C-alpha cells in the first residue's frame, strides 16, 4: 500500500478479494477520498455495500458484482468488467472504460452506470425506482438479448457507437412493467419482448437524455454531437401487468 497526496494506491497482484475489500473499507474509514487499485484481475465484490464520498480507480478487470449494494462512492474502471456491476446499487456512479458482462445493473435501484462499449445479456434486468431514486444505465455500444427484462423503473440508454447496431438480438423489454429503454435509431418489432411497445422519441424525452449523453461523452473523451440530434426509439410497457394472464383465472 503506497501513500499518495490525497489517496492510497494498492497493488492487488495475487490478492484475494476478502483482504482487498477489508483494505478498501479500512481506507474509507480512515478518511481517504481516493483509492487506486492496480493489477486487478477478477477480484469480486469490490466496493460492495460501501458508503461515503470516495472514488475508487480500478486498473484492470474487476470480477462479478462490482459495487453491489453500494451507496455513494464512484468506481472508475480502466478495463473491461465481469458480470453484474451495480447489482442492487442504491446510489453512486460506475464508469467502465471498456465492455461489461451479463446482468449489468441487475436490480439497480439508484445511481448511474456508464459503459463505454458493449454489454452482455440481460442488462438492466429488474431495474426499479422509488420516488427520487431513479437508476440510469448508459451503454455506448451494443446490448445483447433481453435488455431491460422485467424492468420496473429507471432509464436505459443505448447509443450504438461506431456504426454498430445498438441491439444485437431479441427480447428487449421482455416483461417490462415500468421505466423506459431508449435506443438510438429504429427498433424492429422482432427485437421486442413480451409486454414491450416502441414509439418515436418526443422532444421532451430528447431534453431528458441530452444531458446524459453529454456526461457520457465527458467521461470517455468523446464528441457528443453525433448523438444529440439523431433519432431514437422509446421502449415502454404496453401493460402494467404483462404476464397477468399467466397467473390469473378468468371465467
């Protein structure tokens, strides 16, 4: 562990995630406001349940459930990220300079996640919101199948950078009963899951996403202009109870 001016730097080479997370918690308790983690290679549960105003810079590839139950901190990943970053996150920010795996923002209930490139399957599954708590997932590249599955609240925005289709497979919004999925460009009907409907974006909704696009571009050093004026599609619930007929008996 190396001291910096207002931070500590931890070399995590060969370090098990349990002592690593203990070291992170001890640093936060002592009042450190910035933690640099070098040589991360698959350590799980980083910043899980962590609270407070601290920035964690992760150099490498963190393992599953980065920031699970986190409430407040900022995690910046310089590399790819494994599955379920932001799982049930309550508040804070995760910024991923690369790709992320499956179930990004699983059951997320607050805070923001920015992924520069692509995500895997079931991104935003079970996202939810309550009063002022509104989770946000912004994806710069593409998303795989079942994006926003069973979504109950929040916002997912997929930009489709580098000319690649934002949606690669079927089932978007399957079982969605709250929240909103916004996709750059058109969304064919075959992409939609059960209970989802697609509409063109309104100017009010454009005003909602433009600040997020600008924040995304700022994090990753990109030009926001190509994304600010392009057409977008909005996926919302077609019903508040998309599977009601599966569980009720009507006579």
